[in-house]
C-alpha cells in the first residue's frame, strides 16, 4: 500500500517534520487494511491544486511546485514487490 504526500515540496525543516508526521486518516486506513507494507511518496503539486489562500501559504512557507516524486525509490519499491510476488 502507498500514499502520496507532499513532504518533498517543503523547505528543509518543514520537510523533516512532515516526513516524521503520521496523518490520522492514513494511519487509520493502514490499521484497518493491515497491508504487508505502507510507503509514502511525494507527488505532484501545481498552483491549480490549491485555492487562493492555500497557494499564498504555500509560497510564504517557501514550498515548491512541481513533480517531487522520487521515481528511483518508487521503482525500487515496485521491483521489491515484484520479487516478493515471484518468490
């Protein structure tokens, strides 16, 4: 199971804080489903994803728009799943 967050869009200290935080809704879903593994990856954030106030706060915090996915980590995770399924 995976979820998408935006930690990589945040500047240094906020990024480290976000990477440690557990979102209650995701934690509840993980608890309910009990997947073998859960990973959180950063995704894409564009200006049009946010309302006016959200976009202002986003910029004031020093956040960056764009695709923040770590595709090497995502591919490695998917490859690991494929190896486990093959075994």
